[in-house]
């Protein structure tokens, strides 16, 4: 079973080799339609930078481990370590973004007198709050994993790693299923471009590193 798991994990990293294309599309979208809030705009570009570095380092480490690039065991381990740290940076920025969105939502509610009179506005508020809490839960599950893979020694046990990964994966799977079910009836999924990289890693490309660099030391 462990060999099968390693094979599946290796395939998942292989799929992420094209992740830079998604990040490029994300950057292009943000450049064309930037967030109106200056702080969110800054956070978005910071996320693009750390995700680019994360993907470059993981790609390099994966290709080097398969002898496509000049290989050094120490170099591969170091690249995997730093790719995890940049991913940790992304998760940290996600919490900052979510906090800013919460603050902006409160400002909007106060401007409306705390009430949304129209049924459509109430539904939009409920939907946005549901999306917000879902992203908080996903990032709360990923945060310990990013720390675990960003330090030299194990920070949590393998059972905890698997459990947190399953929680984040299940939330992402449910959301994917929900969107797929109504895709044909919607022209705008309401997904901000700043979340593209997070979504792209959630959907079938789990963020937990599949070939853990620590095992190769």
C-alpha cells in the first residue's frame, strides 16, 4: 500500500507542474480587474508572488528528484523545504485577506443600517458568509500542515497530517460538487480572481506535499 500511495502522490506532484500557468492566468486577471480595496489588492499580489515561488521550487525539486535537472539530495530537500515555507506564507496571507473581507463586510452592513431589505441582498449576504467560513475552515486545516513541512523535524504526527488533509480535501470536494451541479445555469461563479491559486490547488491537487522531503534526508 505504501508503494501505491507513493505512486499516487508522485502523480499528483506531476499534475502540479503546470500550476504556473494557473498562477499566470490569476495574475493577468488581477491586473485587468484589480480589487477595489487597496489592502486586498496588495494582499493579492503578495499571494501571487509567494505562490509563484512555491510552484517554481516544488517543480524544480520534483524534476531534480527524477533526474531531469542536475540532482543533489541536499538541494532537493532544501527546495522542498522552502516551497513549503512559501506555501505557509500563502496560507498566512489568506487569513489576512479573510480578516480584511470581514472588516469590509461589517462596514457595508453598517452603511446599510445593519439591514438588507431586498431578498436578493439577503441571499447574497448568506452566500458570502458561507463562502467566508468555508475558506476559514480550509485554511485552519492547512495551517498546521504548512508549519509541519516548513521545519526540519516533524511538528505533528502522520495521523494528524492525514486527518487535517482529509478535512480540507472534503470541504473542497463538497464545494466542487456544488459548483459542478449548477455550472450550466451560471455565467459568474462569484469566485474572485485572487483565490484562483488556492482553488486550483484544492481541486484534485492536494496541498500536502506528496513526497515528503523529510523522508529523503
